[in-house]
């Protein structure tokens, strides 16, 4: 979950006002104290916290709020609005040069995830903006940095330009631009070297690359787990290079949130993308309003819809709907649906985008992703004939399937029974009267 600790504490603070018919200044002060502690514990910059609390308090104690019919709801709305403001108000997109190729220069400290993010960004822009990207390996110092970029490029089917680790990075960058023009690549993403800390040698090299290729945008990659120290890093890079935007990585980790909530407010530089996982598809545009809603437990339905649109095939979905109505839904179809759901990301992350869902509470709700894996293993251990006609699965077949999937015969029996119940419910859902009489409360998913 995004900002798990911070999110939980902020939700606890604002939820105390949700059901209140009347709210006093004392109630507001108590909530502000809890929010302040939550933000400071999340390593948000102290000045940012002070300004945020001041703005929310000033707006919340107005007579038009306290004397309204729903003061608690209005104060929560104010917290939400100020959180959006803190994160950047509106989403900020990358810009493309009118003259090809567009050059993006990726900078950041060592360990921030810069190399992998370069590949993720190239893949995202190829998909969203129909670009033909070229990755450039300019980190000649870190062991295996060039190889890492080549592996990432290979997995994404994106070419990588490199001249080995003996050539000056400035010369590599210049040669890459010429190569891109010759081969008609319209997007060049340069993966530059990082250090464990900022030093003069690093900055001089980056300034040299900037002067040589004149990038359209310089994107600073920051590890979201670094807390407010990310602010100091951002300011240093911006003073030397002039940063155009920020990409936050590891937002799916056990991050306290200090970087995301501090960096825009202090540096004025917009957060353009967020890394939400380890997969090469786990990079998404940063939307301040959606992120604020996630933090306050209001969900993020728009992002969920976008993930579903990317993961699910519309033609397949229509065919599946027809099969469900006619009870022709098979284990083959079920396996296909499971794999499409997995493309969207971890179940807890998906459910966390729904309004009002507390992902922390889901930990004890029986949502077992390992069980989903066991179900998949059982289905994959069936022959194609068995998947399409489960009625032929007799005792010896069940024993073979259990052995092949590393599960028990009891687990295989349970899945077969639940699958039959699911098919009946799906048919009943086509007829609302049947659903009302028979389907209600009888079925649970097999994972």
C-alpha cells in the first residue's frame, strides 16, 4: 500500500470527525495535532508540516464550516484539498521536442532505481505516445550498469546504445544522438551515472552531458524511502542542472511518505511519474488528486479502471460474458481471467484503490495471494480436456492433479466444487429473479 503508516494514521485522525454532527475548535485542534505527528513521523519536512497544518486549521475553524450540517465532512474535504495542493495540484506531463529526437536525461543518486526506471519510462512513452525509444548507457563507473540496462532493454524489446566503459560519457551521449537521428529513433533516454552522494566530479560530468545534448527535460529519480533527505538531493541537482521533473521510485514499499509530501512543496519541481512496483510495467503518471485520495482511504477508481483497461482484452471479455450466461465457462477461461487480474498487480494494491477499503484490515481478511497461486497450479496441472470438461476428473485424475500441483486431493476437490457453484451463480446472475432466490450468499471465490 502507498504510504501505509502515514495513510493509516491520517485516516484514523480524519475518521474521528466523519460521524460527528457538531465539531468544535477543540476537535479540530486535536485532529491537527494527530495529523502533525503523523506527518513528522513520516519524515515530512518540518516547514512543510507547519504550513500545511496552518492552512488546514485556518480553513477548518471558520464559522461556515463549524456551523454547517456536515462539519466533519467539510473538514475532511479541506484536508484532502490541501493534500492535493501539497502534492502539486495538477498532474505534470513530460514535453516532447518539435525537432526529433526528444532527449530525456535521467539523473539521481546511486541506488535510486535510475537504470530500471529509464527502461520503464521508455516502455510507457512508447505505449502512450507511440514513440520509438532508444536507451543510452552513460554510466561507465558502476559495475554491470551497462549490462543491467541491456537486460532491461532486452526484456522490453528496446535497443540500448553503448560504447563500453572506457569512453567518456559526454562522447557516448553525443554519439547516441547521431545514432538516433540516423536510425530514426524519436526518443532518446540517457541513463547517467550516480554516486552514493553528490560530489563535484559527478556534477561536472552531468553538466557536460547537458551542454552536449541539450535535453528536452532532465528528470531526477528519487527513492521515496529516503524521506526528507530527498529534498536536499533535489535542491542540489536543481541548482547545478536545472531539473524539470521528478520520478519517485519504490512508492509501493514500506515508505513513510516524506519525499512525496515534501519535494514539490520545497523545490517547486513537479512529480511526473511514480514507480509502483518491481515489474517493468510498474510506472505510472503521477496524479496529485488521486494520490491524495489513496492516502486518505478515498480510493483511486480512475487508476483502477486504467489498469483494468490495460490488462483486459475487450473482445475476450464479451466472449466470456456470453460463456458465463450459457454455463460454458471453463477452467481454461478461469485461468485466463486469473492471469489478466495478476497483470493489474497485487490484490491488496488493487483493492486499496477502492474507496473505503482499509488494506491493513485486509491482512486478516483471508485474502491469500499464495492460495491464488495454488489454484493456478492445480488448473495448470489439468490436461486441456480436463479444463474444458471437469466432469471427467475422476479419483485417479484428481490424485494425479494434486501430485502435479504440489497440493492435496482435498484442495483439488474443494476447487472443483467451488468452480461448479461459481458457474451456477454466473448463470443465475443473467436472471435477477434467480439471483435473488438462489445465488445470494452461496458462493465465495476459490482464492
